[in-house]
């Protein structure tokens, strides 16, 4: 849809809730399993398998994103992607998103339209058939985007993080450390004192545009979640807080130790271990089972003193913690 001119781009405090909702709904499309979409008190989705997978995530201006770095489109895309990844990590196929927005009154209507465009584009690219099916809108001094995602297991049992067995291989689908690299570029290059400033693409060196894009618009391999489940994954989870930290969660839930191979973690193993927000899929499979799109990065062994090892040595958990200062997380 065409962008608005400044003169035709009212602040949200100057228009009605109905106007904002109409602008958003004009940018949504029906989800594949929609029986009743937005406009009533609740949406109605068909559940072909009889089971519904549900997850929720909240992005808040400040600890989770900065408007100087992220456009409305970026935020819509990222808000969708991080929730779609959690659905995929259960081995399910995403079916719908419920979006609750708390927006400042001085935000422009065009920003919310861009946000809706980002949601739609992310769903079309990452999880075809899924779409925004409803939500809520309110006013807040701090821009907050809360998303609930729903998914269908298609008759399969959910793949949890508690099923890894000694002798399994540890595998990953997606990037490791790229989003953390992007965050480090943003904090290192695009600030005026403590205040973030817009990204100047001309200042980005080779490889940095992809890293910044991975931070602002992650593209996790959503379709590989069901693929892993069908192939026989014994455990799986979304790597949102860093490989070492999330692998430790899987190890604890499964009462095993994951021994990772440093050589399998790419050019910067330390960043791969500690970096967060890539939303890769971490999974374990029986020996001899590795579906396309996954690569082996370690093995599952009997539980020892440490939940995660790298080449047999203990690993510092590190990773992303929203309660820490962003500056520390970007280091």
C-alpha cells in the first residue's frame, strides 16, 4: 500500500481507535484455518489435529528495541518472527497471531500501518497460511507489542525440550551469533553518547548489513520445526537467549549433558555460544537421523556436573538477559 504524506499522517492521539484498527485490519489477510477473523469479540480457528500450541512474547521500547534503529515494518516482522519460532520449536505449524499494541498518542498512524505490513510480510515469508487474526489496542507512554501465537501439531505429539537422550546428536538449523554481531554494530557505531541514532548503511562494512538485518528482522527457519518433528527429533527449542544458555535449559529439562563441538560453531564460536536473538532451532536426533536444513554441532551424553560442555570443557552460560543493561548484552 502507498505510504502516507506527512500532511496526511495524523498522530494516533488525534484519531479514533476505530480509525487505527481499520488501518491495521486493511493490512491483514485471513489465516489458512480462520473460521471467524477480526471484528468480533474473539477469532475462531479450526484445529485439524485437535491440539493447539500457544505462546506469547512481549517487545517493549527500551529493553527490547530502539525506535532510532527499528522501523515499524522491522518491529512488525520481528514481533511475528520471534513468536513463530516458539511455535516451530514445538514441532507445530503456526496458524494465527493475536497482537496487543500499547502505543503512545504522538505516534504516527503510518507507523502502525508499517507495523501491520511487517506482520503480514513475516507471516507470508516465514509461515505461509498464518496471519494476524485479532488483538487489542490501547494507549501507553511506552510502545509495547505483545503477541500470542497459535499453532497446529497436525496430529503429532509436541516436541519438548525434555526428551534428549544420551547418544543423540545435537543439531542446529539457522544462524548462530549473527544477531548478536548486529547488536554489537548498533551499539558500537550508531549512538550519540547514550542515545541511539539511525543506521547509516554507508558506515557498514562487509558482512555487517546481514548482521544488522538479523538483529532487526530475524528470519528463523520456521518450516523446519515440523520437518524435525516428522524426522523424529527427541527434543527441540528456539535459541533466543544464546546457544550456551538455551542448551543448558534443554540439558536440565532432559537430565543430560550436551557436549558441543567448537569447530562446528562457525567463525566466531564465542559469539555463537553467547549471542542471543538468532531464533535458530536447537534439536536432538537419534544417531543416523538428520533432516535437511539441520547440521550437527555436538552429542548428548550422560548427565555430569555441567549441563553444557564444549569439546569436553565447561561453558560459561552467558547469553541474553532482558534484566541486564543492553550495553552489557551487546558487549
